C-alpha cells in the first residue's frame, strides 16, 4: 500500500482533480478526490483551486477523524473516510457536482434500468442518497446506505454524486460514466417514458459485468467459464 508521503500519488490526485474541472465534471473548488494509503487516506484540501494545489497541500487523514499538516482537508473528508471504513474494495474516491447527476439528484429519484450500463455500477438502479446537510455525519450515513449491495456510485440528494474504485483512474472513470448515464436519462425523459429493463435482464447484465473488460488471464476459472467469447484459432 502506498504511504502518506508518496509524492507521485499526491501529484496524481491533483492531476485528476484538475482534469475533472477541465472536463466539466465539476466547477471551481467543488468536489474532492482521495486515495487510500497506509493508515488512512490522502485527500484534496479545502478551498484551494485545483490548478494551484501543490503535492504538500494534499492532506493525510487517518481513519479516526484526524489529519496532519497545515492544510485542512476537504469539508467532505467524512464521506471519503466512511467509504474506506465500510467498503474494503474502495481504494480511491471521487466526489463531484457534475451537471446532470446534480440536476437529477435534485429530483430525489432512483435512476431505473433505462440502459443496461446502469448495471456496471453494481446494481439494477442508480440510487440517490437521502438529503442531509453537506459535511455532516448524516450525509455520510445516507451515502453508505445508498452504496449498500455492492454499488460503486450513488447520487447525493440536492448535491451531486460520489464514486469509488480499486484505483484512482477507475474511480474517476465511474464518476464520468455516472454523469454520462445521467445525461442520457435526462434526454430520454424529455423525449418520453423510457422502457425499463426488467429484473431478470438486469440480473443477467450484472452477471456479465463480472467479466466485462477483462482478459481471460485476469479472471478466475469460474469467470472464464462464464465468458461468451470467440474461439482462439492460433492457441
């Protein structure tokens, strides 16, 4: 596991934060990024523009609610801490106020299986966590409830979205996919009422996602047996 002093990792956190602002996933200093390290996690600081953040300003937080250094962590440090405490698979977290995810979060609805890619986030729907004031334990509790059952992302009511992954790149990718799905759903809603994929289909979709994007060498024998793949002719 990387250490809290890993300069390269701190620089990677800044690069992702800058990119999410550049691509419109968030605006200004809204949102935050973290990576799990030995003894806790590294997270973006509070109120510093991403493009002006330096590696020494990335804050180390422990899992007991403490931090080190001259810079305060993001006001949403608790969201990151509680994901790491409750979800062992999480190695990195990205929280953004992306436009379409935020807009749909204000409707306080669960995004249904209008598209099979909803299942890539670990469930047949994309949940919206119940509303709570930003920076509070209540918001963190609501988020953990919405991420139950192996979800890797959720919307936060009247707030935005949060996603996690096994790597920082994966967490960032999940956040981008959530925003894209929310944009598609918003478009569909303007055109009419979408046809929702049923539970049987979504169960099959999620089964297939267990090997989605993987090479056979990266899968367990059980997963290889699940693959519907062409026959290799030269091996």
